[in-house]
C-alpha cells in the first residue's frame, strides 16, 4: 500500500474556480496585476544599536525553510504556477540542506556558510528595512538582508512586546490562526474538512478538551500564582496581542494579508469582504496546549502497557510473563545511554516492590472511548473513520515525538577553554515552519532565537547576552491512568464514594468545499466525557466491575504556567549563571531536557511537574480512582498536587560533556516511552562526542561534524548490523544471493553506514543496494527472530508499545514519512541483546531467554540467512512503494525531507538528515 505524507490545511491547494484544473500563465498574470499591493511598510534605515553581546561572533543558528511564512494571494498563485518564492520564504533551506554533503570540509570560518550569524543587532550595511509598527515611537523592527529576521528593539516594555506581536503576525499570521483553531478543536470549520484536518483537531482536542472558561481560568491561575512576574506576563501578553491585531487591521485595510484567507473563503479577493478575527488572550492558551501536547507531555500508554502485560502472562504464566514483560519494557536498562553519566541516581516512577491499587482490565473487555459522533457527508466516509482511528492511536500512545538533540562539551576539553554547544529541537518540517526567529531587546528582555508562532512574546530557545539555552523532549511520566468505577449508568462514576455525573464537553464542526480544500460538505460532533480524574479514554471491566479509564496529566489545566520560566530566560538580570538558568527552567511544567552554555560553564536540568505518587503505585499501569491512590495532596478543582523537588530532577553543572537525543536522562529515572535500551539513537552522539572529549581540543567545527555525521548514520547499520553479520558469517555463506548481500552490507559498514548521496544533488545514495537490503531485511528478521518465541499475541501487543522500526522512509512511526527524525523508536535494542546472547557474549539486562533460533547459533544463522535472501530479492519498488510525494522505487525520495504545507507556499524536497530543525552553534568568549 502506498504511504502518504501527513498533510494539512492547504496541501491539496486548488486554483481559484474558473481555472479548470490548471493555472494558465496569461490568466494568472492578469489576476496578479490586480492583487499586488505593498507587502511591507518598511524602508531603509540606519543600524539599530545592538545590546551587549559576549559571543564574539561565535553564535550561529539556522531554521528552514525561511523566516517569511506569510504570502499574499498573488504570491501564492505565482508559487503554484511558476514555483516562485516570496522573499525569505526558503532562503534557509539551502544552507541547512548543504551541510549533509559539506560537513566533511567544514572549518570555523565556513560555519556561517551553513548557519546564520546569530550576533545581536544588524550591521549598518546589512539593514534591509526598518519600521515603526502601528506608528509607535517606542519600538523599531529592523530586518536583515540575509534572512529577513525581525530584530525588535523597544524603549518601553509595552512597545517591545507590541513589536514582537506585530512581527509575529507579519511572518506567521496564517499559521497562528490555524493552530489557535487546532487547539480549540475547530480546524475543519476554519480551514476545511480534509481528512488530515479532521485527524489533527481530533488528536489534540481529545487530550485538551477545553472550554472558553477553562482557557481563561488557566490564565487567571497562572497570573495569580506568579506574583509580580505573573502580572508582568499578563501585561506582556496583552501588548503582544495588541501588536498582532494591529497587523491584522493594517494588512486587511492594505489588502496584503495572507492569501489563504481568500482561498479558504474568509475574505473576498475582489471586494475585500469578510473578516480576520482578532486574537485574544485565550488563543495563546489554545496554542500552548498544542505545542505542549506535541513536545512536552510525557506519559500515557498505561492501558496499552496493561494489555501487553496480560498477553505476556497469558503466554508464559503470571511470574514468568511478568519477567518477560519487564525485560522488554527496559525501565532501567544498565546498558542505556545516559545524559547525566556521572553515576548519580535520580529515582522516579520506579517499579515498587509490591504494587498497590492496580486496576488491570479483564481480558477482552477494553474498548476505546469514541470521540466523534453524528457524522454527516464527507465525515461519514471510510477514510474519515480511518483518520479518526489513527488520530486516537497517536493521542493515546506513550511514544511521544522526541525529535531534538544536544551536544555540549565543557571548556576543559575544548581548544579555547570555553564550552562549545551544538543543540536544537527537531520540530518537524513545515511550510511555514512552526517556529520563527527573532531578536528582542527591551526593558528586562534581551534574547535572540526561536519561538513557536503565536507564542513569541519571549524567545523560547536561543541565546541571551552571554549564554545560550536549548531543549530536547524528555518524556518522563506526568500522566496517569485511573480506573473510575461506574455507577447508575455509563456517565456517572464514584468519586470518594459518591455517585458523580461526568461533565460532557462538545465541539460541533461543519465545513463546505473551498478553493483551498475541495472536500465535500460534512460535519460531526466531538464529545469528551470529563471526570475529576481527567477525560475518559477507554471503557473496560476490572474484576467484573464496569469502569472508565481516564488520563490525568499534571499540566492539564495548566497550559499557561510555563510562561514564567520563558520570561526568566529572556531576562538578562535573572539568568546570570548556570544555577539561575536551572532556577528559570524549573518554572516550566512541560517535560523537557534543558541545556545551557556560557563562556565558563555548561548545565542541564530536566523540567516538568512530576507528581508525587502514593506509596506502592506503579505508574506503568492503571490504578483505581480512590483516595488512597491519588497524587499526594491532589486538589481536583485546580488539578494541583505535590511535585517532586527540583533536586530530585536529573540535573548537572559542568559535566565533562552532555548528549541528548531523547534518550534516558539518568540512572533510575524512568521515562514513559519504551526503547531506552542498549541501542538508542543517543548512542550515535555518545560515541562521537566521547571520542572527541578523550582526544581533547574540541572546536565548534569538530562538534558540528559529530552532529552532522550522526545525522546521516543508520543506527541499525552502525550498532546492530555488525553483530547480525557476525552470526551470518560464523560459517561460510554458500548461498550466492546471501553472500552477495553480505558483501554489500559489509562494504557499507566499512564506508561508515551512512545514508548519504554519492555527491551533492545526485539524489542517489552511495551503497544504495545495501541500504535497500537492510530496509527490507529489518522487519523480516525481527518478526522471524521474536514472533515464534513470544507468540503472535504477545508479539503484536509489544509492537503496539514500541514499533519495530523507524527508518527514514517509514511512514508508520510517530512522525510519519518525510519528517527527517528517525530511529527514535524501534526494536534495535532487543535484537542487539538477543544476538549478543546467542553469540555467547556478556549482556547486562539480558532478555529472559534467547529468541533467535531458540538460542541455537546454527538455527539463528539459518533464520537470518533465509530472511536476508528474501530481503535481497525485493526490488526497490517493493521496498519503497511510492506515495503522494515519490514514485515507486525512488529510494532517495522515499527518505527525503518534505516541508509539509500548512499554507499556500510549497518548497522542494531536500536530502535526508536526522537533525534538529532549529539549531544553534555557540562558543562564548566572555561573560558579564
């Protein structure tokens, strides 16, 4: 079956009615002539004075495709017809993509060939434009010539934030509007009923079904609980919104607003009739709920864990089945790569000696709670139903998108004596990008970097005057599943012995065809039943009693709380040291790993509101919704509780080096997702950075090279394939097909096991046959190795907890196809441990039995050769069957990164890299 890239909003952009099936150049030129209008009120101006900058020209950053994420209708039509790009819409794609083939010859002098100079301010000869938004005299927005990044300088706090809002709307208004509707569960009514839009709103609204009152209450709570900083955050947000809305008004009256509003039917291109709704403060909470769910909400999956445990116990019996399950779960695998590697332990979410309050479902009783009701029209098709199933699976899994990495080396091991860092988040690839770049300078604000569109009142990842910071998704468990016992009917439950009604929350959406989305008219209602223990996600019986399984997230109803931490990070008077950095990020309640570098120090801190659980609770599984098993001092009305102390979170200052690629944080610190075993993509960084540190004299160039090399590595080929071939070649391979395949695979390993082009722009992989063979072999060998011993039921259940593979061309991982991020989730650790055991090698945290060939080296070898022959015989068209982006058999294209369209502008594909989307390279030379 052909794979499909997840597509949203305008991926199937149609031409305006009257252009039958294609855009005619003469007709479009006439149309454009009537649509062109001033795209900016900016004029050339002298240089804006930069704030103090202690990086010495050694801070760099990059964020593809480009800073400009807005396009008028004329620009969209030109792009669709001729491929032309608005200014600064894709000028960061080329440098970003070129690192894949250019890193081997990298020098410090060449770094900014592949990155932007991230120094504060804009040199006089590099000022492209300046503007006074809204005619204000207390703020100036300067844009540079190279990338069009807004450099916002204000003389008042209000003016500075007003400018940040205005610049955000200039660069991302349409995207901001899309995601405030996603957060409210209203995307289809706003942008069209395409199945992808249905899936997107369902995925997020299921876990954050907020009413307008809920959104406002979160603002009120965040402000009230944060004192003066809370009041300042509220004032900043209101100033930011005033800037956003000023741009909406200006672009509407000037008719240079994003053209997607016309294509989706919100504005008329001739009369200008229609409105673009102003943003309000609750929209910021709706936006934050989407970003938090995407990248900062670790946990969940307890029902799936219970199902795989029951399958293991059914296969092996209670005691052995539990042992088998624990071995595959790898809660605290002794061979796992760690971010804090100095031996310090940070126990959290560990397995209790005797579990209390467990509420495992009766076999065969679990059913997922429906979200969508009353389907009509195109919402009632089989495709729409399938979309809902996929969205639910994504929303309920513990396999959260990680997609970020970090490499930091202490000054003790660098050539200059100053720390070096290369770090950033992998937020996927979109057009326009979810993040935007900016510099913001004003009273109490001094930072440059990336922020999520619509939330850019502060820089969220970037640099200050003499320090930089970044984050990766951590994934520790802040979500628990409770079994609420039903009473009276299916919509009442026992709360502390009292039969209590569930709260019904609904969102009704309807859509009709538009130019942008021709999906036929349809409608549906999303319905969530909420309890004091969170929304209902499943129904089941436990010991014959009817229950609803609910999920309670510590950040639920607290989406706005993290604003204080980001405010602190932007405050040069607050962050002055690694200790004050750690104090700032402690105010962020989402689950992230935070990293810091200045001219003298590096630091790390793991954030998130980690609830203090009752004694004996095993957070891997559902527990009874009873007072004895609730979070310590939990208050349902506010969803607050006791949280683990800051010192109990993995943290460190000046470790010799840090690496993170969504791997395990520290000893005894359990994460909710599976796969933290002996082979993890974090090893790709660990092995390279550890070698650099051992040699000493690390430079920015050396660390960028390490990152770029890991970004092209096939984890399976680098860390597992040599052991598989050791089994295969333990005796002479006599089969000619298998022998030829072994030779190709060994040649690839010798060449570095990378997925890289033969030359820049060739769109053909070196060692293409070997790559094809491994891509075909991996799923075959995993199934043949493990299914006979585990049994079909248990094997299938564990694959629901952890996918077998996440190769670049795979479309079934959490990120889908063409998304860059790869090798986060897979069975490589299981294969590694099992094969080493069969070879008689020492294995720490071994599986309880040998699976390959039932432990016989000969039988294991025969199994591997048999599946290898089958894989070698598969054609490229079979391995890469094609999708809406690529023809069957096009290996390079199957791996390629696509900037998924969230608006009307499209961009070309780039070669695969497993790398942060926004990335910084920093080495500070001095400190305040």
